[in-house]
């Protein structure tokens, strides 16, 4: 007997559909906007050079991630926002989650 593990998508599609009223054009716009905003926020988080800048960028990323239902990414960004510190393990988790979400969004936009 083999165990099967259900892997969930990095984006909550029912949430996204609710947000976009199941309109595929609005969904594409929201996902494209997320991609632009999230990339800028990630760069700001990684390069923050003054107190509060990392917190502000993490807040923007958490909000963008919540908007599309990227709950894991939102939680990691929320942790960074609260601490305004980026440990190496949190940076790794952030990068991994961001890559998963961006890859998923890219595939969704291509389809």
C-alpha cells in the first residue's frame, strides 16, 4: 500500500475566483499585477537598508499575497513585517515560497 500526499497549489484558486467574480480577464489582470508588485516588494525586503523599510515592503508583499490567496507567502511576509528582521532561514523560506507562487502564476497566465 502506498500513501498518497495531496499537494495544494500555492494560490487558492477558489479565493481568487471569488475575488475576480470568476471573470478570467480580471483574474489575469490581478495575477499580472501581483507579479509586478511582488517582485518589487521582494527586492525591497532583501535590500532594505533602513529601519522600517523591510517592514513596509513585507507589508506590501503580505497584502498582495493575501489578495490572490497565496497564504504561505503571506504568512512568511507577515512574519518579516512583525519582526522587521530577515534571518537566513526566513529569507530561504521567502525565496522558496515566492518562486512557487511566481512559477504558478506564470503558468496560469500562459494557459
